[in-house]
C-alpha cells in the first residue's frame, strides 16, 4: 500500500506542476511505466490464482517482493521530484508549420531507408531474427535493423502525416502498425503508436478524439494479434524467412480467432501480470543480500554505460562479457533464475548500490532527464522530432534498464544527425538560389 501511495504522489505532482501537457512528455510516460511495472503488476498478481502463474517469483519469499516494490517506488518518486525541480514546464515550443517540417522530414526518404531493414527482418535476418539471444555475436543486418528499423518507420509515418494532413493519420498508423507487428514484437507497435502521437502533438497537428479512439483500438488489436500468433506457433514465424505476406496472414488469422477455442494455460490477465512483473528481479537481489551475499562493486555502474560506445570505436566491446551486462552479473552472483527477468530502470543496480545510494542515483537521473527534456522541447525542428521519437522508444525499454534506454537514444541521435545535416544542406541551397536571383521571395 505504501508503494502505491508513493506512485500516486508522483502522478499528482506531475499533473499539478505540468498542467495539461503532462501526458505529452517522455518523462511522464517513463514514470507511468514505473507505475505499471512496480504497482499495477503487483496488484494484478495479488490474487493467488493469478500469482501462481508468475514464474519470475519462484524461490523468492513474498515479503521481499513488497520490499522491492517500496524501494523502487521511492526511487522513482525521487526521480520525479528532481525532474520537476528543473522546471520542465518552461520548455513549451510554439506550434510549427507541418509543411515546412515535412520538407526536411521527407517520408519518402525515411521509407526508402526503412524498406531494406523491413525486408531483412521479414527474411529472418533483421530485428527479430532471434540471433544474439544465446550470447553469440550478431550479424550486421540484425544490428542495423534492431537499431534503426522502428525509429525510421515512425519517422516515415510522421513525415507522411505532416505532408498530407491529419486526415491520413489512421491509414498511416495502420500501415505503420502492420509493418512493425510483422516483426513479431509487441513493444515496437505500442512505442511506435505513442511516438507518432507525441510527435504530432509537438508539431501542433493533433488528431481528433475519434481518431485517437480508433488508434487505441487498432494498436491493441495489433498487440493481441502478435500474442495470438505466438500462442499458436511460438516465434517460429517471426524468426524464419517467412516474408511479409505469410506474417500478415498469420496476424490476420490470429485476429479472427481471438476469443474462440478452449483456453489452455494462463489467461490474458495472468500473462499480462507476469509479463509486467518489474519487482521480481530486485526482490531476488534483496533476498540474496539478506541471506549474506555481498553487493557487487559499485564501480560497475558507470562502467555498464560503456555499452553505448559504438563497436566501430571499441572493437573489443563484445568480448567484455558480464562487465557490461549488469543483469547477467547480478543473475550469476545472486543466484537468480536464468530467465528473462525484468530489472527495470530503478531495479537494475539494486545489486550494486545500497537503498540510499540507489535513491540518490535515480534522483540524479531525474535531474538529467529534466534538463534533457527542456532542451528537447524548447524548439520544434525535424531533428528534435526524431529525438522525441527516440525518447519514447527509450521509455518503452524501461524494463531493461538505463543502458538499453541510452542505446535507443543513441540510435535516434544518429538519424537526427542525418536529418539535421539534410536540413542545413537544403537551407544553404535555398539561400544560394535566392542570392542568384534576388527577385525571388525569401524562403525560411
């Protein structure tokens, strides 16, 4: 109950200080993600009929999951307080001209760059190829698709809506959702839809309420379709060279079969509660520490962020092993299950830092997030639109922790740098054209 009270306090503070724009900010979405992973999941898992399906908590005494929820909720509340101390509400950009943005954020260019990554993914050699899951080295095609596929798809969708108007919002979102859903991952579908909405809101080209309701239904349907395919076929369809047509057919058949047939295994509520359990990882660490296992060296906390250094600049990075993988290091050292536990942003370093230091770390990250968001939302430009999409993608990797979130921001920064360079070139071409013929009107 105390953890829920801390989360409710954070929501009230955000709503009170940020006003009507509070849901249009990446940091707000980040805190809401923490409420879902640390609070809502705990409530859903309270009934024994649901909690019995949570394989993440096997071997963990119930009191430690409550302690973990309280610790992580307190850390995220400190994150919110220091974030609000930076006064992020002062950074509110004026609505921009959608057509001027669309000229630089050309959807055709983004789509052309995204198309080969999509084809590689549908051929089983891209974002959802399944490579690297056993720790083996990944291929270049997998790395490129996993890094840029989703962000480029959202960038192309945003450019198309800006170019043709919000009346095309639903068709564009449907196309984007199909392209991302065919990769077989639910997170990018949700992240893509939210990113597109925030990008349009940043420009001032918000869809109507009816369009928003339809978009929510469409996104939920796509997510359920992916779950339906996985329930019947596993991930085989998405890891093989099946092509877009076969994947689309599988998603379509999953949609038509929703709610039909006998239910075997856990239901939707049990699956959702287990999938969102963001307390089990920290709970296992706290339990092991109480038993007598000492914490790991805190120096590994900043060292883990070196994962964001590109391999081209650091070729031996992939040979670092657990030194750059705090999840695996803590799993091995504290005797956690070798399953896909969700450390989350505040819980990732629970095995390295004592509770007071963990709260202080999140407070520092909150201040950094506040200053970063102030810079991001200060002016509406094509490059910052791409970075906004990257910030939303980072929010949707909350369950993986800070290093993965920084990797998402790094990916968006690469695309944003290209967009910025393109904008500068076009501006110089226009100026040179005007100087050659002063009779032409000035184009800004």
